[in-house]
C-alpha cells in the first residue's frame, strides 16, 4: 500500500514547522534545489541520483574513538582512527566493514551513545538545509537528547528487542511525538502516527496502533522501528544492520520500504552493514571501513565496478554468489544412507499446550560422502530436522535413521555409541563451546570419552586436529573468549571431525561470521570433507553459501519439503514458486544487476 | 601459516606442558596475584587457628578463662585488665569471643556445607531433568519456604535431646537447603539449554559428565555467592535460637550467645555488642571476599 506523496509532504511540513520554526528563510543559497521550493529541502524529489554539489547534512571529520581499558592501566583500544565522510541530503550512504572495523562505534559515537570509557575526538557537524548547524561531538547531554530522535534517529538490528513489549506501538509512537513535538494536539499526533505507519507500508495502520510488539513479525517490527525513527522528520537516519536479523524475503520487504521511503521523505540514511548485497541494493555511496579507518569512499557503481582499495577487492571477492559451475557429486554408492528421514513429523507444545508442527512429513536422505543442503527461512523447520537427527528434538511420527541406528527405537546405548560417528557444528561458535574448557579440552572431549585416548596419545591427536583446521597446536590451553569467531568455528570443526565421523550435521555454521572469515571457513570445510569423505547435512538460509558447497539441495517451507534435487538444477532452474522467490529475494552484490532485478 | 612455525608449535605441544592436561592453567598463578585473596585467606586462617586452639589466644590479656566471671566486675568498659571489657555477668569479653569462635564457625560452616551439598544434588537433578522430580522439588521447597522457620526450628530442636553445635547446624541446614535448591535449580535451568550443553549432548557424552563438566561449573557462580553470605546469616540465626533458649545451652559459648545477651544492654554498655559483632562481620566479609575471588578466578574470562 502506498500513500499519496502530498499527504506525507503536508504532514512533514506541519511537524517540522512546529518543531523547528519556519524553515524556508534560512536555506543557504548554495542549495539550488531547496532555494526554488521552500519545502523541497524536506522532501526530496523522485530519482535521488547522487548529487555531489549539495552541502552535506552531516559532515564527519577526523572522528576518533578510543576505549580506556582497565582504568588506563592498559593501553587504550583505538576503535576509530580519524574517520571522515559526508552525508548528502536525501542520499543513502552505506558504511561497510567486517566486525571490529569500527562501523557501529562510529554511528554510536555520533549520537553520544558510547559508555563513559569511550574517548571521542574530531568533529561531526549536523546541519541539514534550513536547520541550525550543531556540532555533535562534545555536545552536552541535554542538548544531545534533543538531537537524538528529532534530528538524528537510529534503527537497531534487533527490532523486537528495541520495542517495549508492554506498550502498544501506538503509545510508543505517541510518546516519541509528545517528547519531540509537544505542540501537536492529541488528534494530530494520532494522525501523524497513522501516517507514519502507512509510510512504512503496514496494512491497516489505524488498527495496528493498538497492537503490541509481539503481534508483529520481525519484518513488521523493524518497519515500526523505522516509522518511529522517522516520526520527527530527522535529517539523518542511522540504520545499524537493519536487516541482518531478518530472513531474505523479509529483508527484501524492509529494503523495499527503505527504498521507497527515499521518494517520500528527505531524510538521509546512513546504512551500516556487512552485507554487500544490501549495499548494492540500496546505497548511493559507500564508505568501506577496516580497523577503524576509512579504506575507500566511492559511489556505489564505481565501488563494485572498479574497487580502488585492495581490501575492497578482497571483500567483494569473498562474497559468495549463486552460480558456481557444475562439479562432481561426492556421493558414494552405498546400501544404507548415512542419514534418512522417513515421513518425519516433529511437533512442539507451545505455552498454552497446543501442538505446533515444526516438521510436517518430510522424507529425505543423505548418502555417504554427499553434502545435502537444507535451505529455508527461519521457522521452516530446517533446524528441527537437524536437531531430530541429533536426538535433541522429539520425533512425533515417522522415523529417523542415523548412521545405521534409529533413535527412539534402538537401545539408548546403541544410539549413544552411534553419536561417536556423528559430528556437529552449530551456528554460534562462541556459545557452542564450553566457556570453562580450554579449546584443547573441547577438541579432546570426544577422543577422551568415545575413543578412550589418554595422556600423550591424546595430546598428540589434539595437536594434530588443531593443525588440521589451521590453528597453532600451541593454542590447546587457550580459552574460547580469547579467540575470534572464525577461529572458534575452526575449533568446532576440529571437535566435530575428531573421531572421523560418518555424518556431520552443520547448522548454519557460517552465518555468524564475517564474509571474508566465512570464505576461509567454507574453504576449510570443503577440504576437510574432501579428505575425510563424510556425509553432511548442511543447514543454511544462505543460498550462495549452499551453492558453493552442496551436492544436493532441499528447500523447506513451513515444515514441508518444497523441492529437492541436484544443486545446479534447484538453484539454476527452480521448479517451485517458493524456491524462485527465495532466490530472487537475496540481494546480489552487484548494483547494476540488482537494479535490473528490481526493474524486472 | 609458515611451515617452520607449525613445526615449532608442534614441538612445544609434544612437551607435556602444553597439552590439555594443563586445563586449569593459571588458576593458582592468578589467585596468587590477588591481594584480596591473601587478606581473606589470612583472616580465615587466623579464625581457624583460634577455633582450634582457643587457649593460646584467650590468655593474651591476662584473663584466659571465659567462665571465670566476677559479678562485681559486671559490664566494665574496655581498658585495664579486660581489654574488651566484661559482659553483664562479669565475664571477660575477649576470652568469650575467642572461645565462641569454634561453636560459631562450626554452626556457620557445617550448616552451609550440608545445605549446599543437599541443594546441589536436589537442585541440579530437578533443574537438569525437569519433569516430575522438578515439580516435587518445587512443591517441597514451597512448603519449606511457607513454613515459619522459627516454628519449625522450635519443634525440631525441642524434640532433639542434646543440643550441640553440630545438631543446631543440622537443624538450621534442614530449613535452609530449600532456598539454595531453588537457586541451584534456576541456575542449572538457564545453563541446561545453552548451545554448548546441547553440543555435549549431541556428542553423546554421558549425563554424568555433562552435568559435572558442562552444567555445574557454569551454573555455580550465583550459588557460591549466596553460600558465602549464608555463613554469616546462619551464625546470626543460631543466636536467635539461643536467645529463645533453643540453641546452644547456657554453658556453651558462642558469638550468637554473646550478641543475644548483649543486645538488652546496648544503650548502657555498647562494647559488649561491638566485639562479637565485629568478629562476625569480619568473618562474613572474609568469606564473601574469598568466594568472590574464587568465582572470578575459576572463570577463564577472569584469568589473565
């Protein structure tokens, strides 16, 4: 549903007018667009192509952030070192970088949201056309509170966590307006709230005001957050990984909303993300950050066509893309599959005791030596399948056969013995390793318990395993918190392959990792699989990752198997509408192609 | 990674020093460098010594016998021969504090240890397995929590024939394990569903190992904190019972007894209250500090 542009315009005008006084008089001459029409500074015209000769809304110069560690006893950590960029009116500026690059710290520093251990230096001048310029760095708390939400708004990654669960969203929108636009009457505030919700394309906005956050899906909640952020027509909207926690199809929906918003409001968007696909889809200009410094700033097409910095090239090369050529299937002909689901049904009880069907009659098998990818959105039941194979989820009906045993039918002793032949890699490596174990202990655990190794032999095997995942063997005595995510996932893989498994179950093993780390972990995974030849059930939502790794692909939707087949067949020429939708929803890291897909 | 580096690393691993065997790397090394650990340990060591051989300390100021009381010297303020003054019976406060240490520490530590042991077993089983056992434990603890503690203690203690520090400790433990069990249960439940516990289950480890190596070490933090505080509250609870005539019998000496007899004269002779209260506070503080330091150091994240 779309809202006529005029409605938005008038509302924007009324709110901004009441908040910050008459707008038209103080527009600087150097802004030709705005000078001709007093209000167009608030509402950008359609077709927001990057314009370079406008005065920036936000001018960041030599921004530095360092964190004092241990009350100054340990040298400070310099998270951001001299970052400069401009945000032009009406544009979408993407800040990309991997975790630890300082991109989030930069945005938090702008709003003064860092803790008291942070020392912020440099300058960030905020001042859209017709607004009083203000220096954000070093601004006193009260003045900063006035800027937050009203002139610079922020959208966080976890939308359901950022909304207060005990108030209706109508109340929360109203509160925001009451705080920042006290001149509005109750009825005006309500109208504005309805308008904001329709701006982010929520159906029945007037009804939705009475809804509580839990009644919205993840994508809707994120749209409400965006609406709330836009409540006071901020000059800049900081969006920190706004779609990272969402499924591809939902991400598409939020990106669509953001994209169309640019045609309705004048707000500039600073999009902080690690996803090159999202950048290609939405951004006008891109700032690439690494280690707290800006590596490259370029218009989006230029960045993707001719990346200047070596790091940008690396980053782009690491992004997996659908469309890898045919390769031989690793499956070995055998009498019995390594893993077989037969008409599997998994039901959980919800809080009211009702049965919720997570998996609904799925038949699927994994042959020895074969990698089968299970693909689907969250809630599709793909993780439940994996958990079932591991005996962590109840089998309501149907059967599972894992490396020759059937959990639930065979004796618990036999099932437990079979576990020695199954390796597991979970999504979050930091959470799936015992924090009280050194990584050596974690890797040695299966050897100790199942293979009964002790002493020097155990130490030797552990060291070998760590080296096989390209970690120094001397790290046995390190603890998980001392390692990075990618290193931890290597430890998980080492633990999973320690007994030379027949079957490996990997549940989203790379989704918590940065792209470049993901690339190396996937490479390692492929090598290990090739040399050990185990069967693998690879659960993932990322079709590009699946394309790089899998032999066969199974697509799940709402607990049912939608489509199964060879990788090139399913991803190359999908038969089912849902598979096509899934493929189309994932943004491609190529602005030209992405634009063509949008147009088509 | 370069080849020589790998080689050298492999060589160091072959040496016994770097193998998984040194999992507890640095616990003692880190502990050794914490001044708070030494302070707390020293205080507790002195208290232990006092509890074991009170005679060696009682006589320091010339009045070694806590039961040699002279009514003519009732409620003397500190100074002169009685360094901490005398109580209302004319007994030396210092000697009483010294001789009371054994009974008070026995009650405090024994009761906490017994309650903790029971709570760990029951709470862990209930928290980890859930189901029927969990419901039984939850209701049972509800009953104990709803039951007035004093009434219960009165009933049990009057039916116990002889009352010693040990029997008082056991009765107190009987009424304090349910709270601890609740805490353990809650703590275990939050850890039970952690991904690393699921990973351990998926690896096919026996439950015993999962509980001992994965669940308990990660769930013990808050329990340890409460247990150390409990030592102090138990020592005070003993004094309440004694005040009601149900704790230790009159010839016994404990800090609790001193506190309860001194509180009536607080306005006229505060010194009788101050001395036992101060040692009690020091004991509890030392326990809490030691617990805190241990908890920090046992967590690899707190280690250097």
